[in-house]
């Protein structure tokens, strides 16, 4: 091996080592928050989200009995409130039970014309994070994952208003 080949190999090894060190020292962490709805109501539901009174079609979900469905996933850093952060994008949501009973949920501060709407402060409001089960899935130095679970119950169906 010549001196030039030795120097070239040493430089490549040195640069590779520096690159590995720089990537391992990054303060970028992976964050994931997922909000789920579990349907334990005994009825098939349609879950729809609204922005300024208009239904956001791509966010509409059909949730069958005993099914758990993700309604929102974010990779924002922790500190952002989930699922209440849905209110940063949407203002109300609707749960339609078997196409005949409906429950409307309003985000904090939303004033609508539905006297039966479930307000943000209600213990059954879907925008209010306090009404969800919260579970941390991963909490490592580089990886944080959490999930929020809201269970729609038979009592929610009973309390819903006929359509």
C-alpha cells in the first residue's frame, strides 16, 4: 500500500466517523400522536368533521361496532395538545348513529345554532383532551409516541338526538 492510498483511506474513515457523530448528535426527535375513536355504542356510526360549517369529506369515517379507527395523526413535537389540536383546524364534528340519531360536538369557544350540541366543557365532548384515555407508547431519547382513545358508548347513542 502506498502512502497516498493510506492517506486516502484514513481521510475517508475520518470523514465517515465525523458524519456518524454529527448525525448521532442531532437534537431532532421523532414524535407521533394518534387520536383514536372506539365504537362501543352498539350502532354503526359515521364520524364527520366540519370547518366553518362545511363538512370535510376526506376526514369522514365509518366506524363499525367494536371498531377502533384513527381519526387524526400528528408528528408535531410534544406540547401540542391532542386531540384538542383538532380545534386548530376544525370547529365541530358530528357522530351519526345508524343514520337516525346525531350528536354534534363544538370546539372551545364555538358558538353555533344547535341547542343540543355537546360543548367543549362537557365530559363527553370529542375535542376535549381530558375526555380521552391517554397512553404513552414510546418515550425514548429519540422517539416519543402517544395515543389518545375516546370510546363512544351506548349512553352516547341514547343521549343523541333523533335525526
